[in-house]
C-alpha cells in the first residue's frame, strides 16, 4: 500500500514536471514572439521618425503622442485665430 502511494506520487510529480516544462516552453516562445513584434514595431516607427533618438518602443510612442498633441494644439490655435479674424472682418464690413 505504501509502495503504491509512493509510485502514484512519483507519477504525479513526473506529470507536473512535464506540465511545467511545457508551460515554460510556451512562455519562452510567447516572450520571444513579443520581443520580435516590439522590435518590428520599433523599426517601423523609426523609419517614420528617422531623426528620433529614442531607443525603446515606449519612448518612441510617447514622442509620437507628444508630437500629435502639439499639432492638435497648433491646429486649435489656428482655428481660433481664423474665427476671430472672420468676426473682425464681419464687423469691419458693417462699419463701411
């Protein structure tokens, strides 16, 4: 009886080890795929922004976000100036 239990435990340990090995291999493969994907994205973004000194995907992404925000602010500022200019033109036309 004791011998049977010991054999069952050894079998269970062996199965758990196989499962662990399999999961470790899957995790390694997933990590490798993720790293390749990030490197591909980084190369793509660097080709769009060749003068960037950023070295990581996160840094480059943040730089793009900042650039888009700056462009949005400039666009909004120009829209406001255009609206004010149009309003001034309408007022000037009524004075004549």
